């Protein structure tokens, strides 16, 4: 069997590795002329890290990422709500990683090239159209050398939130649905805070700061690559997304500071100094798409953001793409192409639909909204507002629903 994977992001590259581990040949076609280390920080959760570890990538991840040790939820005013250990520190057999998205992609890309050969990733190949028949799929790509056709038994659309393959079947959906929140993201070298592996999320859906380190460099002692995200609700989502919904769109320090000055404050880090010192920040709308009722059509299927783009709350975007990839490979190893894609969809579609919907309500970070709703002017004693068991249960319910409760991972 030969599988054509469209899109060389986290999902597509993991699919190539997982298929290879099961003895299935694949080729990844990526539209970009080269795969560069784009994006800033992402978190990958223990269930996804378990799969990457089984693919033999744990040492590489340790080389470039940081094992997250704890997560502290706070209000936007900086009042602590809940502090929980994470990954190995929480008794998981696998870590949670805070990592630069581009570095994670490079770890995967290097492994694909080393294991499948240099020809396994074709850059400068943009899918423009395809047909399927009883025996396979014929896909057309625009390349620097002109249009070419590739033939495979199965085609996987790992081509992100603007998926061409999704549009082929679903029709024109228009821009992603936006909730009125803009996110400014950046990373720069900065002194570590708390354990040096801590993560802070301060503020609910209206105004939020996310802060965590994503890498160290022996040549920069006393500093860590500090990732920050400032989210601000600037509309109700009924208006069109301002600007392009492009992960690489550059923002300005002034724009970010308007939202930081007014609301967010934090003891651990001087936010104004951190943001001002960051050479470049990126602005992206918090958006997703309505979950699909179907994502496999005989020999063609979707994976990752193409199938289920979700708000980046709860750290699930990359993790769920990794899980999709592994389960798809399991199905293709056991079943005929058409049956495999049906079974894969059955295993993954309703599971990820639940996460898309939960993330619209704030995901686990809902604990912050809850406290901020009950005590908009802050509190003297958290116990007067919410008890620890209630907050822990809310976070725990999200973890179980998204498949990364400790007992689900350590089995
Ligand atoms: C440039 C970039 C930067 C990002 N930065 C962040 C970040 O900082 N933080 C964060 O939380 N998430 C970020 N994301 C999103 C995050 O990577 C995904 O949510 C998650 O990893 C799921 O990945 P995916 O593989 O499904 O999709 P993606 O990571 O979006 O990958 C899809 C790939 O498909 C390729 N592609 C699209 N159309 C075609 C076509 N017609 N033919 C061939 N190839 C095609 C794209 O170029 C891309 O490489 C970023 C995504 C991108 C593309």
C-alpha cells in the first residue's frame, strides 16, 4: 500500500512516521518550497508524547523542548486559582512538552528523512485537485517544474485549517469561524521564573495571558526561550476576521500593550519588558470550524486541523493531530483502505468533535472564567468563591474527555 499525505505539518509528518513503523510506504507533499521553523510555542500532552516516544523520538524532544512540570491558573489580575503538577511530575509515565512548533516539526522532518529517505518529503508540491476511482487516487500538484500527477492507494488531507481536500468534499465554507478574540504570540530569551519549567495561564476568555518556557541553550546560561501569548476579546465574532488568518502575520508591540496595560498583571515576569524585548510577535484570530459529519470518502480522509481545527486552549491542536496520525496508521495496517478510513473516522471524529466544542467554552481554562465571573473585582479568599475540589474536577473532566487523564495514558 502507498499513502499520499498532503501537508508536512505536525500531523502529516507524524502520519508518515507511524505508517513507516507499520511497514506502509508513504510520501508527504508540502506546498511550501522548504519547511522552515515557523510559529512559536505549543504544548504537547502526555498521550501524544507517548506516541512520539513509541516512535523513538523522546531524546530528540528532550534536546529541543522543555518538560513542563506544573501549570498555574490565575485570574487576569494575577490572583492564583489552581496549581497542578504536569507530565512526569504529576505521575504520568510520559512528559508534557512545551516546545517551539518549528523545532517539533524539524524533529519529525529529520526522522522522516532519515527513516523513509530524502524523497519521502516533496516540498514545493501544492495540491490543486484529485480524482479517485475503485483502485486508487490520482492527485495533481503545482510544482516549480509545472503540474505533476501522483497516484496512491490512499490520500490523507493533513493540509491544515484551509484544507483543499476538505473544500473538495465539503464545498466552500468561507473563512474559519471566529469568536472575536485576537492572540498575539511571541518568544524571546529571558530569565526563567519559578521552576524554570512552569506554565502560567492568567485570565479567562475575555483577556488571557499564557506564559511558558520552550527551550534552553547551554550557550545562554541564566536564560530560557520564553513563550508568551496575549489574548484579547475585541469583538463578538459577528464581524469579519481583521486581516488574514495566517499564523505568520506580524503584530506590533503597541497593539499588544493596549491589552496588557489595561488588564493583565503578573508577579513572576515583567510583561511589558518581556513583550517589548521580543523581536517579532504574530497575531492570529482564535478560530475553528464547525465539526464535520463526515471526514472519510472511500480512499480519501482528513487529519489534524484539516479535519477538526480547534481553539488553541487546552493545548490540544498538535496533540490531537498526532493521535489521529497514529490511529490512522493502525487502521491502515489492519484493514483494506476503504474499511481503514471508515474505522479511523469512527475512532476519531466524535472524540475530536467533543474537544472542539469544549474548547469553545474555554476548555480546562474555564476554571478561570468561573472564578472571574463570580468575583469580577478579585477576591480575598478563594474558598469564598470556589472550592479546590470543584476546580480540580473541572480540569480533570476535560483531561478525561480529551484522553489524557493519568490512568488513560499510563495503561
Ligand atoms: C506556519 C504555521 C505556524 C503555526 N504556529 C503555531 C503556533 O505558534 N502555535 C500554535 O498553537 N499553533 C500553530 N500552528 C498550528 C498548529 O501547528 C496546528 O494546529 C497543529 O499542529 C495541527 O497541525 P496540522 O499538521 O494538522 O496542520 P498545520 O500545522 O497547519 O500543517 C498543514 C500543512 O499543510 C500544508 N498545506 C496546506 N495546503 C496545502 C496544499 N494544497 N498542498 C500541499 N500542502 C498544503 C501547509 O503548508 C502546512 O505545512 C501553526 C501552523 C502553521 C502552518
